[in-house]
C-alpha cells in the first residue's frame, strides 16, 4: 500500500487543529506544517499525535512546495485546519492511490457557512485539488495557488467537511482581502473598469450565484450569501478603479 501523508498548513489554528489531526488519524502520518504560530497550535498538534515542522511563510505556493520538500512519502493529502476527514474519504482515497493511475485528485467539500451546510450559490461541490502524488506536483502563484501536475487528474466522490466562515464579520474580512487581490490581478492584466461594470457585473454575479448555482435552494441563507457576493463584486471594481487612479 502506498504511503499516505496528510499535511495541514497552519498559522494560529489552536481552535481547529486538535479535531483536524484526529480526523486524519487513518493516514500513515499527519504532518502539521506550521508558519511559526504564536498561540498553542504546535503544542496541541503534538499532543494530538502529529509531526510538527515549522517554516517561515512567504506565500501560499512557496509554503506548499516547502511542505512537499520536507517529507518523504508516496502521496500527499493537503487539508486545511478547519477541514475534517472521515471514514468514507479514507476508503475512497485508499482505493484510488492503490488501484488508479491518476497523479492527482480533486475532492469535494461540504461547506458550513455561519453554521449552515451550504449546497448552493457556488459552495458545492467546491472541488479542491488536494490528493497528490508526491513527485508529480509543484505550486505557483502566491495567493489562490495553482498546482502544476505531471499526469492525469481525477475527481473523488466523497466530500471532506469544511467549517468555513464562522459568522458575517469573518466572511466580510476574508472577502475584503479577496476583492483586493482579484482587483490587483485585473489591473495586472490591463483591465480598466468601465461605467457599466459597476452595475452589470454585480447583477451578473447575483444571477450566477442565486439562480445558476442554485443559491435559492438554501432559502434566506442562500439569498444572503448571494447578496454578499454581489456586493463584493462591486467592491472589486471599485478597488480596480482606485488602483488605476493611484497609478
């Protein structure tokens, strides 16, 4: 059976790390790759049975590549601290790495947002490329990192659980950061905002989230999330305009 190592990237994840490590005990090894947390993350991870490696954080692609370079294994299963493995995921992963030729696998996620399992508005299946043959992948791009895989890529059926945004303030803090990053990408691509972008792009975002991606099936929760994402689409273009004026 190929060796499987679960790797959890952390920075101040004391709230989540114990339960995350315990949910991955079926892996041959659990490694917590920590960016020098100043809370109890490291101590809790060790007590839960994980191997802890610390490395200075530069960007997300660099950190994942550093984690890959720090371990010896056949397969790597990257998991975030606020995610949880389960028995169904274990069985499917063991079957895939033993009997299939793909070099990497996407895995779906069940996202819990404000405590609600969210299946619409773009939060399911929410595939993440996390199961990787150790020698067949490298990462690039600092944020929203992209994996470059040497070989075929497949899709798993069983989802991991993701305890996503805790509450609206947590959601807004993250989306403000994402909107800034996305606006910078558009600026680097030479995209200039036009007056109609501030109206049509948010409207398209709402229709896409609420109708095309079935946000309406999550009731008022889905409506609220669709409206939030509509607002941050407008914020993205407002920031893009600001970047051009600043230049």
